[in-house]
C-alpha cells in the first residue's frame, strides 16, 4: 500500500470523526423538496409555452392590414434638392439632319415639348455644341 | 420513511463518502452539502439507484460532479454557508495531516479527484477514468503530476509509485 493511501485514509477518518450524520428523514425531505421544485419549474415552463401558443397567434391575427412582403416605396420627391437639377431626370438629345428648315425644326420642338415627361426643349447648333465642349 | 433499503445504505456509507468528499473539496461544510444533495437525488431515484451494483459509486460520482460545479460557483458556496453555518474547523488534525490537507487543497480539482479516487477510494486507474469519464492516459498523467506536486510540497518521495 502506498504511503499516500494510508495518509489520506487517516485524513478522511480524522476530519469526519466528529461529523454529525443527518437523519435519513432529513435527506428524504431534501429530496422531496427538490423534486417538488423541479415539478413546479416544469409546470411553469409548460404553462408558459401553452400560454404563448394561445396568445401569440391571436395577437398576430389582430394586427390591422396586410403584412407587406417588402418595405414601403421610397419617396424621392425631394431628393433632387440634395443632388442637383438632373437627379431623377434624363437628358435626351435629338439630332436633326443637316439641312432641316426652321419650320420643320419648330414643328419637332413643339411635338417634343408636348410630351408630359418633358420639362424643356432647346435647340443648339453644331457650332454652339462644339463651343460648349 | 418507508424502509426500502435507503436508510441502511445511507447509514452504512455516509461517513466513508464524507471523508472522500472532504479530501476532494478540502472543506467539510462543502463536502457535507454536496454529499447530502447527492443522497437526496439518490433518494428520489432510489427504486432505480438502489438496484445498481454499487449505489455508493453513483452517489460518489454525483457528489464529485456537484463539488466540481460548486468549485466554480461562489453563489452555491454562499448558500451552503447560510444553510449549514460557518464551516467548523477540522477537529484535532495532527500537523502532518494538516500539511497533507493543504497540499491536497493546493492541487487543481482534476488532480485532486483522481488522487482521492485512486489512493483513498482504491479504484484502479481504469475505473477512475470510467467514473470521471476521462481517458486512462489523462488519469495517469493527472495522478503523476498531482503526486509530484504533493511530494514536492511535503518534501517526500512518491515518484516511484503508480
């Protein structure tokens, strides 16, 4: 036998020599208390799950309106104020033939201007375009 | 309480297990607390636990596990203090046993467990491994390191013993 064995046996025996052994009934009471706590905890958990199962679907069903699958449309009406005149607009160019007469040019201008989506129409000559570049 | 064998099992094993748990915890009040909790659990499962070959091993394993958890839980320690009162001083230990207790208490819990199970309970290494759900090599390693640390503290030579 190892020296450590005998030393440990002495230690255990001496340390517990005066220990009071509780009555078995005290241990039984502790066990029953523990079981009651466990049962109460389990019952509370089951009750909470059942209550959640009953209440949550009803509350969800009471919510007004359809549930959108996407967020609301983004309002960009004032975005142009932040990003300049051309934000949200298109600049369309119409190239006329070399020898179009002024009457025909004016007729084209008027037809384009009549479209709802057009804000402004202006004519620019070839020379004016080169100068701007 | 119906006498279905629990009372006699309890009376015959309590003090022995208390000594083993004291060696693991280094604290008599803590040992009493975890051991009584383990017996309480055995009581409510006694129809099953009482049928085991070694109900005492079941109680010891539960108590050792509880002691390991209590080692990490200051709250449980505080509750034990409230329930059981301040831990009594270990009565009349000889100086060499006080040194042994202190050397054991200085070990990490894992080393303490294997040393107690192997050297005090008398379990072979394989059974210690099974009881603590460790690999055999881990148990051997912990035994060696634990013994070396204790031998160094106590200035003894236990290095040759397995």
